[in-house]
């Protein structure tokens, strides 16, 4: 049995019997408790949303058999730069007509060379670069 307006002007809106004892109920405290509970549920839901966004973002960086991950792409770019630099530094190889492309650690050499020995030397230089797994030599002799 609930009585309303027990004390005019007070925050107490009702007296409710509970276990044979009358208890005061302050609607502001009740609303604040519900508001805190609602905020916690929202934070929990947002946490799951952010976790899902993070997982999707990380999955986007992963590589597949046909594509490279972000880390692999960066590693391959570094290998390509090192191979090209090593070719330029060698006086026996004309590096400018040779193109270097790296995919998942495999270096592909294309372009032209004056002699077969120059093409073979370019492949040998590429093999010595750290991180190179294999070299595919498709350099054409002029």
C-alpha cells in the first residue's frame, strides 16, 4: 500500500511497506540510480563497439595469400630500396635500366643489361641483401 504526498513539499513521494516496515523512497535518488545504470550500460555498449572497430581495423592490416599486409608492404619497399642502392653502388652493373620490384620478400628484376654476366651479377647483388627470400631474374640482354 503506497501513500503519496505524506509530507507536503518534501522529496518523499511515497511510503511503501516492505517486510512490515515502512521505507522512504526518494524519486531523485531512484532516478539518479537509474541514470548511472543507464550510463554504465552505454559505456559497456560503446566499449564493444570500439572493440569491434579495432578488430576490423586490424583485420584490414592483415595480408592474404594474394595481397600484402601493411607491414609486408613496408618491408618490401625497404628491400626494394636496398637492392636498388646496392645495384647503383656496384661499378660493374648499370642499375638504371634495371627495375626492382619486391613482393613478400621475393625480388623481381626486369629491364635490360649489356651482357648476361651483368644480369647475373645484378641477381647476385640482390640475393645478398638482408630480407630477400628469392630473386626472379627476368633481365633481358641487349
